[in-house]
C-alpha cells in the first residue's frame, strides 16, 4: 500500500516535470525560431527590430519584436517563466524522491567511491549550486562577449564536471546530476537574469524612463545559452533507462560526445530558422561525436568468451537467486523494496529464461544490476551469465 502510494507520488511528480519541461523547451524552440525569422520592415515603428508572419490553427499572426521596449506599457503582458520554474521544482522533487531518499541504491556505487549517504547527497546539491555560480561568473567575465570562446571554455569545464561526477557517483547518479546541473543553470538563467532584467525594463517604461538595451541583450544571451543545451539535457534524462550509456568508467566521455553533438545539431536548426542555408557539415560534425560515444559503449561491452565452457542452467539459477531475487521476487526481502521493481521477477525458471535479454542488458552489458551491486555479484558470475545468454539461454 505505502510503496504503491509513494510510486503514485513519484509518477505524478515525473508526469508534471515532463509536461512542464515540454512547455519550457517548446517555448525556447519557438522563440529562438521566431527571433531568427524576424525581417526588418522600414514601415514599422523604429523600435521594432523586425516582424514575422506565421500561420497556425486557422489564422494568421503578425509578430513584431521590440528589441528594447515599446513606447508604452502594453495592457496585458504574458510572461514566460512558470514553465521553467515548475520544470525545476518538480525535477528537483523527483531527484529527491528517486536519488536523495535512497542514495545507497541509486546514487552510490561502492565500486566507484564508497560514500556515506549524506555525503553523496551533499556533494550532489553543492555541485548544483556551485555550477551555477561558476557559469554565471564565466558569463560576466570578459569571455561573456565572445560566444565561441565562452562555449569552448564552458564545455571544457562542463566535461571536467562530468569526469568528477563519474568518479564520485554511480553511473546513473552521474548522468542525472549532469542533467540536473545544466537544468539548474538554465532555470537560474530565467529566475536570476532574464526575468529580473525584464522587470527592470517594465519598471523603466512605467516610470517614463528609457530602458537600458543591455538588460534585454543579456536576457537574450542567457536564453540562447539555454536553447543550445536543450537536446543534451533531454538525453541525460532519458539515458537513465539505457544502462549501457552510463555504466562504464568512460561514461563521462559518452556525455561529452552527446553534449557537443547536441549543441552542433541545435546550431544547425538555429541557423536554418534565420532563413539562411545552414552549413550541411554541421550534421556530420554533430553526428560524429554522438556516434563515437555510441561506438565507445559498444567497444566497452563485455563479450562472452568464445570458448566458454557450457554453462548449466542450474548455475544461472543459483546466481540469480543469490544476487537478484532479494529484490526481483513476488515478495522482495530487500528493505525498502516492497514490490518487484519494474514488475520484474525471477522466481521461476520460465521467468528467468524469458527475461534473458533483460538480464544480459542490465547485469552484463549495463552493469546497472544488481543495483549498486549490493548483493556482491562477481565478475566470474557476470561472465557466466554472458556465456549462458551466448549459448542460447537454454533451461537445462
Ligand atoms: C537491491 C535490489 C535489486 C537487486 C539486488 C537487483 N535489482 Fe534489478 N532492479 C532494482 C530496481 C529498484 C529496479 C528499477 C530501476 C529503475 O527504476 O530504473 C530494477 C530494475 C531491473 C530491470 C529492469 C530495468 C529497466 O529499466 O527496464 C532488470 C532487467 C533488472 N533489474 C535485472 C536485475 C538482475 C538480473 C539482477 C541480478 C543480477 C538484479 N536486477 C538485482 C533493484 C534490484
């Protein structure tokens, strides 16, 4: 009862996080594309940077952008901030529910570093706060006006942080923190730069003062940074379901490849939306780091030794019973696990054989299972599972 109620809370939090995230990223994509597609029109108010015509949902829209501000305060203004704030609020809640309330299972991997639960949580939260201050300082430094340098130095530092995460957290924990860190920077951009600057502009307008164009420009800058990291951030969120992405010691390089690739592909779209023809080489340039990341995970996959002696099913059953069944049974015995996780049970021969590909993916290739290796599976046992699957996952 209790565990299902908690699962419901987790499901609703995740649902909300996802929906808010869709709204946020959707508006980021929309406004970047709108901004890029604005065409100057000399017949318009001199404050208008440009206009764009769009057709959607049975009507035509004439969009105009006032770079600094219109002459008067419009009676109704729609602000775009709650999609960002709620993505963060529910995302952070989810981080707490999944990782921080259960650090031993999800965040700590003794094979990486044997952290105490509260130390792991402390490092996680501190890294999110520190990451924002470091990024913000970088944007305010002289690098802030040199986008190419800022991106290069920013990515180099970010990859350093990925390396750090990979050496303190479990693979899953490292990936989710990479996403949470960038997501935190994105929402702080909205809450601490974009919206406050916009408020100053509105206050100036109301007071009849000429607003400072630097305020809007800084907001636009941060909003552009946010846009460029959207694709990789989503990757970190969904990669938790694909153990092969995060389970090696080189997982930080996988993240690096995805971040650089995602950035370049996003750039292709941003150029396209200006109406210019983007350089086609951006696609291969973006695809190569992602393909290298994929190749790395394939290369690192443990292979069943070709000459492995025949593995008897009884041996496999023994391994599964000893290493997996405390959690994956109709009535799990592991404290805190009230139901078989993800509905996966191994309490009959048929279930084990049926789920051989899953066992292979999670316990051999992915090494995500046993969770944090709490049951102490050995390399020889993983190899035996691999060999058994290689020999056709028979049941005799
Ligand atoms: C300490 C408890 C525990 C042990 C021991 C354990 N698991 Fe799991 N397993 C879990 C939990 C919790 C999940 C759900 C993870 C999630 O939410 O992504 C899970 C998920 C899985 C999944 C589904 C993964 C997915 O995302 O679809 C498979 C397959 C699996 N485990 C196999 C194994 C195998 C094989 C072993 C033994 C070698 C094992 N598990 C040992 C707790 C455990």
